């Protein structure tokens, strides 16, 4: 069986997945995802070489994340108001200019930390204008929404493996300015691909005020018990299982093995994501959120592995399984939201979803160090793993998530 959307279609039906529109959208997403995966390496090395230390890296990365969290809901309303594609193209063009500027600044010398932080904050604002449209574009360019999400997730996983590796080589050979230039170019390519899409467009109700549309998005988000329940449970899951375990897990692996082992483990995590995306293409559960709980349970292995002081083989196997689990969940979740929420509300509802998830994970990362100093790193990771299994169980216990039926072909 295939999972298709019951949303009002805005494109010509009866297409294969690899239609011209989907090929263009796939090109836009893969190039920008590859650039996104390269950014942390270039930014970290550039800031450290400039002499601003680990705190400077934290300020630069944190300013981007703060801007995304603060502006995501605004981006959702604007995407519904002016169409997702228009906002995504404008965001890509803005990020092209901003990161081209970063490339020039690093090529000419050492930019001030304030300049770096401000440019990253503006880049985060642009990302917040772009991200809500990601959800609503998929049903417009693909009839088989779940298969499309699976293919995109595989591409994201591969970008997560190749991007940092390529950035590491380039930054060591040519410096951060070259990586920023390449990063900037990926957004130009993405904007061109999105502009080339041939779509009919829809808008939110004419005459509605910005605040009205924002409030309507919240009511629609809150009225869907399955959606509100998942995000509520994710407040715990995102904070401890994802947010806290990522930095503490990295520190434990580097301490017990070395930095090379961390890189190999993260590559295995990305490769596992490709496997999970492939499985999500083939498996079409009748109750998607109940099946998706398996993905949450598998990712709970991620914090457990570093706590066990593993050798490299155990690390690779454990994190590959965790990567496959979270990728499987991501495809199932994206497909569920895209096929259960009406097209005219999807950008705003998805923005509430992303904003809540992002803030939760960011807070978890921020307090990971202080929490570990109180509880100890290994006990905290074991707790995170156990809590992950509890949260996965809650998806099965809550009737709204357990019973939700997948949208079937009409």
C-alpha cells in the first residue's frame, strides 16, 4: 500500500516520484543540506583560528539557533501568507549573500566576533523563514509523500556524513573562507532549483491579520490531540534523550577512545540514517505513530552506548542502530503531519512543531554540562536512555497517538 495525502492537490496528479518538480526540489534540498553539514566545521575552525576560543564558537552557533527559535513561528505565518516557495527562495538568497560576506571577511583577515555573531543571527532568521515551507512543499512535488520523505531523509543522512568530512579537508587545505564560499553557493543553487518549480500556488485567507493567522495556527496545532501529545512528550525526549546526550556522549567517546572514534561513530550514525530512511520507504504502517515509537526506542541506544565505555565496534553498531531509528521516526512523523494537516494551515502548524522541538533540544544542550557535573556523565546517559524508552512507550499508551490511522489512497 502507498501513503498519499488527502490534502487539496496543487500540482498535476499521477506522476512518478522522480518527476521534474521532485528532481528540482531534491536538488535544492540536497545542495543546501550538504552546505548545512559543512557549516559547523568551517565556523568552528574559523572562530578558533581567529582566537575567540570555545566560547566564541558557542556564541556563533548559539546566535544562529536562537534566531531560528525566535523567528520560526513568524516564518510559518509568512509562508502561509505569501506561499512557501516565495519565502524559501528569499531565504536562500539572503543566506547566499550573508555567507558570501562571511567568505570575504575571512579571506581578507580576521572578522570581529560581534560581526560573526550578527551574521549568524541573520542567517538564523533566514533559516526560520525557509524551514516552515519544507513541510508543505513535499506534498506539492510528490504524490507518494512517504517515499519522498524517505528519499530526502537518506540524502540528509548522506550529507551528514560527507559534509563534515569534506569541510574538514577543505578548511585544512584552503581555510574557512573557501568553505563559506561553497556554503554560500549551495544556497544559490537551491534558490534556482526552487524558482524552476512549476507549481500552482495557494494562499491563506485574504484579509486575515498576521496575529489572527498566528493564533489560528496555534488553535489548529492544539486541537489535534495526536500532534499536541507528541510534542508534549518530546519536551522530555528532546531535552534529555536528544539534547543532553549529544554533547555528553561526544565527550565520553573522546575521553574513552579519541576524536577519530567520535568521527567514525558519527559517520556510522549517518549511515544508519540512510538505512532507516530506506526502511521507512518500504514500510507503510496503518498506525504510523505507534510504529514510529520503535524509532524513538532505537535512538535511546545513542546515550547508552557511551555510558558503557564501548570499543569502536560496539560504538559503530550502537550508533548505526540509533541513527536508523531516528531516521525511521523522522520520515513517519513528517509524512503524518503532511498528510493529516490541511495544506492551507500546514506551514503554521509545522512551525509550532519545529519551534517546540528546537527549543527543547537547544535547552538540553545548554544545560548538559551543569547537569552532568551534578549527576555524573554516565549516570546521566543511562537515565537518558531509560527515559527514551519511557517516552517511546507513551506514544503507545496515549490513545490519540496509538490509534491515529494513516491516510490511505482515495
